[in-house]
């Protein structure tokens, strides 16, 4: 009887307050989803991309582990990356409200996207770690969007997360309008690892919202590997594809 009552309540609730698309707010079939139009406009990425940096290939590849020339010639500290979709004008409608406009209601939807995109990475993770914010920025923003995703994701995949092991110890300038070289210089020595014994010999999956040039994630991977991590990969919502 309880189950029947819950189902009836759900039907009534959806009738008067139907679920809405998380981008355009049109009525959709299921809560925390996209309408058909918005789904078509999101540029979802696949494994037709470099397994190290996640850069999508502009040509079909038969090998899913084909590493791009840039990563072969100058291997990054990060040893693997998967992104859910391209960072463009349309996906910004998801990312920017979540990051800057308190749209924490998007966490269930976005974490599920990360889960489906990153299954192959997450199954081997010993720990899930979000990219941290400097404490002043965290106070100003009120939440770390990457941490919210990491906590939810850890429940979906039943893998532990660490929130206070990778720390941002340096107040850096915004990376927004900097080129690649400026970003790398700006983020240098911005992170440290507390209690390195926790991650020694472990496989870490870093969680972040956007991969632009890779400067931040590479700096995180560098300090984690220096602290003894066996492998460091990343799972992000969006990747800039023109750098």
C-alpha cells in the first residue's frame, strides 16, 4: 500500500509540477534531464579522443588507446582524462549556472553524466578527489562545485572520496583570460598533499568541471604523484577543444 501511495503522489506531483529541462525549462518526461532539443545541441564526447588529454580526434580512429602526438612528445603529469562534452556556447548554459549561480540542484544530473562517461576510469579508482578551491574563494562562492560532484559520484560508484588531502595553498589569479603559458605559471606551487600516506601507491581520479589547457589538473597530478600516487587520471564535465 505504501508503494502504491507513493506512486499516486508522484503522479499528482508531476501533473501539477511537471519535471523541467535543466537548461531551457521545457517540460520533460523525467526529473533532472534534458529535453530533446537541448540534448541534440550538447556536443557529447566519446572515446574517439586521446586517452591521455581527452582531445577529440577530427578523424575516425580504430584504436581507443591511440595517444595524440602532443602527449607523446610532451607527456603531461595527468595520465588520463575523460570529458563528458565539449565546452562551447551551449554547454556553458549548464556549467556557468552550476559554477557561479548557486545551481546546486544540477548536481544529481551532472554527476550521472560523469558516472556514465567515466565508468572505465572509476572502476579502478582507489580514491576520488575534487580539485580544491582556495579558502577565500570557497567562502565567497559558498561551495566547491567539484567537491559536490565528487561526493555524489562516490556514492554512485561506491568508491571513497577525499576532501582534505589535496589542498590549494596559494591564492592564484583567475585563469579565465590567460593563455596556456600564463596559466601554467599562475598555478605553479598552488597545491600540496596532506597525509601523503593515504594516497601512496593508490590510483586517484580527479574531478573538475572544465578542462581548458590542463594547467590546473596537471599541477594537481604532479603533487599527487610526487606524494606517491601510483596513477592520476581525471574526469571532467567539459573540455575546451580548440587549445
